[in-house]
C-alpha cells in the first residue's frame, strides 16, 4: 500500500462523489463523517471555521476502502483502518507537512494511527482517559421506570431554556460553550432538533437532540436532565420518544454515543433497545 493511495481534497462534493457510497454503507460507524460532510455540503467550507476542512479517501483497485475528515483545526477522524492503512495515511499527511492535534476514531484505529503518527511525524501521543461507546437502536423497548408526561418538540419560545440546558450539558462533559447568544449558531447544537420531556403540568424536565436525517440515519445527541431531576426515568422517556420519532420519519438507523464508564446511562440505553457497536477513543499529539 502506498501513501499516494490516499486522495486528499478540500472539496466536499468531490469527496462525496467518490466516498459517499462507502460512508453510507455503514451509517452507524460513519455517523460523524456523514453529519460533518452534510453540514459542509449545506453550509459551505466555512461551516466549522475559516480554515478549510480536510477530507480524504483510500482507493484500492478502483474501490474506496476507508476515509477520513478533519474539521478546521480539529482532530483527525478516520473510519476504521488496518495498521497498514493507518501507516499509509500518516505517511501521506506527514509528507505534506500537516500538523495534527490528535486523532479521534474507533479504539483500535485510533491506537494504530497514533503509533504511525509517532513514527512518521515524531509526535508523542497521549491517550485521553474518556472513551465513548457507540450504540445503535435495535428493537425499541419502553423505558423502565416509566415517567409520566409527554414529549414536545422544542420551539422558538423555548430558545432561552434550550441554550441554558445546552450550556449546563457542556459544563458537565467538559466542553466549551459561547459566553453569549451571538455564538449559538456556531455551536454543534444549533442545527439539531430538540425535544423536551414534560411532566403532566407542562414543566420541562429533560431534553434530547437529534441530527437532521442523512443517509437514512439519525444520531441522538445530546441527552440532558438537570441533576436534581435525575433518576426518575425522564432521560429514558425523552430518548425513547426521539428514537421512535426518527424511525417514524423514515430513519433506518438511529445511533447515540455514551460514556461506558457511566453504568447508569449505559444500562438505560440498553434497556430501551440500544445495542453496543464500537468504542471510540482520542489521542492528543504533542
């Protein structure tokens, strides 16, 4: 395998023309690539910042075998790679002088690329302690415990409430969030559709977001319940409602990510029908 087997581009349409079918062949494993490229296609190369994105695919014998994307100044995010494919990609990028802050991928792929990047670029990889597990909805099951109330689509009148909960969610998981409402359009939440779970008296108690459907798949993200209201079945109720709504709208695949170190959330998602698919890890490069 040669480094030149990896084809690089900044043009999302050219990338999808070659790698689109490959990405759509496994929408669960390729959920991030599908949603990122759809955002770039819909909003242009500046959707994630002034720096152009970097996209690439591995072609052998006329077939695409793997792909990657990198948002502006972001982590490299490849699909599942063999060690040989990871080494060829590292050689290609290092040979062109690219500097990477890290890699985020399926755990074996991330480890293989981190080692290849150490050899090819002289970087020191450091494994982040936080992992995430990808789940795919199989047969939906009613949440247990059952929460009284109903699901309601979030509307314009709920914007302030939604922003407040998204800010609280990012604080819980250690992400940054804009200091004022002017930064909302640039967040990863702005393009998503949100649902509140309300108690019978109309009080919102939990929320779940969902990506727009692309390639017949929807990703549920984020799911948030304020700390004082947890343990009452609200997260299970709103997650179930969002998953069922996606299926009713025509989605063939519904996925979500969860922290495998959190036994409460992992048990919840499996009770309502989500099956584990793969674990993802991140290596930072110094």
